[in-house]
C-alpha cells in the first residue's frame, strides 16, 4: 500500500507556491518608507497574493484597510501541506476556516468543501483522500466545479452520474484530468469525457476498478496515459479524436481497442487484421507493454502498429518473461505483411527491460531490416542486474544484430543500464512542450555505436558492463 500511495503522490502537480521563500523589505539608503505596493491596482495585488503560501496570503488582510479585502477577492491558492496543525481535526478545521473566510460563510465540513470551491470558481483542484480500504465517497459537489481547468483525483469512489440533471457535471474549460486509484463506473468516466470538450490531457493511473469500457473522444485530446490500469479492458478510439498525438502504455495482456463510431465497431485482438477504419494517423508517440514470451501478445503487436500508421517514436516495455508462456514462432515476423509506420515513419525505438530473448531479437531483426527512417535504437536493461550468463548473451545477440544489413542509412544504437526502476511520470507526459514524454534521460551508457548502411559492427565483450 505504501508503494501505491507514493506512486499516486508522485503523479500530483508540483505546488505553484513555496513556503520556503522569504519576503523582506529593502532598508537603508534609497528607501524613503513610502508604501508603493499598496498603490498598485487591485488586479496586480490579487496576482501577488495568489503567489503566497496560504498562511501568508491570509495575513495580508491585517496589513492595512487597503489590504483587508484583497485576499478574499484574489484567486484562492490552497495547498493543505502549508497549513500547520497539531492534530488532524485541527487541520480539517483550518481548511474549512480558509474556505469559509473566502466566501464569508459559516465553517464548512469536508462534504461542503467542493460546493464552496464550485461557488468560488475553482480552476485547479488536486483532491486526494485516504487510500483503500477507506474508499471515501467523492463529494458530489465536485460535479458543480464548472470552471475547472485542471483536476487530479486520488483514492475516491466517484459519485454516480446517472440521475444528475443537465448542466451539472459539465466542464467546458477542463484541459487536464488525472484519475488516480479511483473507483468509478463506465458511464461516469464517459460522462466526464463527453462533457469536457476542451480536454487535452488524460491520465488513468493505478486504477484496478476503473471502467472496463470507455471512449477516447474529443477534438482537443492530445495525450492519453494509462499506467498500471489493469481494469481498462476495452478502450474505444473513435474518429472524433483528431488531435491525439501521445498514447501509452497500452498493455497487450489486458487492453483491447475498438475503433469506430456508435454503429461500426471493430475489435482489435490477436489474429484479426486492421481495416482502414482502425487507423489513428494523428498518433506520433506510442508506448506499449508486451510479454514477448507469450505468442498471443506478440501477435497483437503488429496489429497495434498498423492502427497507428504515423508513429515516429515507439516505446516498448518488455514484460518479465513467464516461464509458462507459449513457445514463440521464430518465423512470425518474417511472414507478416508490411506495416506502414515501420516502413516509412519510425525514427526512434526504445525497448525497456531488454534481456536478449529470442522473441525480442526476432522483433528487433524485423525492425532493423525494414525501418528505413530509424535514426536511434535504445535498448535499456532491466533495473535488476543481470548475471554473467545474461550479460554474455546480450553481447552475443547484439553482435548478431549489428552484423545484419540495416534498412536505415545511419542509426545510433545505445545500450543503457537504468539509474532507477521505470515509473510513471505524469509531469513529463502532461508537459506538451516536451517532445517525448516517455523518454527517460537517466542511465549509464554501456555501449554506443552508429550503425551505417551495409556495414557491420561487433560489440566487444569488454565494452559491456
């Protein structure tokens, strides 16, 4: 449970204000004692107060008559970690007091906090409860926060949206939504997504009782992140998500995709062929989890790649091999028909938890012989150190791979040992200014070579490890 809590907390946005900073007035020569700050327009004073920790923001009301109502009229910025209290009841009471003061209303309890925030027009809200087995019900007042632009929810039972009236649970300005260990029904997530036309970024993290089916729909939806969301069995991508650029991690073990509108649905699974309707050309960066030791999952991989014909960056996390898995078919990748993104568009490939197994190498050989635009191939070893036999095997299989005649004119090949275990980084994923949100820059470089067309490179054993 501690690991789950830490993961959820690591996904939360960083505070926009700091309690560590200090304020001081200049003294000495040149200081005439005149209060020029109070002479600023109200709009500027509101911006100043909104950048202060809550305890300092409240204290500004005692400075003078000029400042008495500035904080109440300023945007509310409240991080409960900035409120010092000796006990939990006092902590809750302090938060209630802050909210009540903003609206000049009597003290509120937790069930009324979201109603007060809705009335105040809250724009950015991070609301995390206690983890399971508590499973507190999320106050239904959250559905009235129509001004929300960013919403992070963690460890809640989501309210039932079945009987809510029209106009409630509409989020016309919501751009960023992170659902962290939330219990909710299919209809509830569908309702939120359908009523959020401006939504750009969506994350579903560590949610084992998430909806089994939901639609990715939205004219502005740009980035969708799944991380350890094993209950999402069926995701429907419709033609109404033309801006979708970043998608992952899709798990071939549990996730299934359906493409189409409300009348035509084609299910993607092992053995099926992708039709023209099963294409999302807007996606440029795709992340996939696959167990290369399970042939049924390997069969799904080409189908997934065909559905995203314009991929330029491909991230694959190789699942820990299962000793009970099926024997792989060494000729499988040699027999499949051409895949558009592999032949024409893929520029970078990252394979994580690489151990040089036969099925991994079969896929890599397929790539290097056909990916004409591939500029970089990065192989990342498992975080757990391999034994000497495993390291020697890596050296041999990479040497064999580099001896092939690659399709690309020049491709940089990197072998890395990660500095830490792979974890979800919502901050990177949601930063649309970052070219590749799945890319991890930390790690020890064990080997690097530029593989040029029709040349062979051999990995020297002493260069590894």
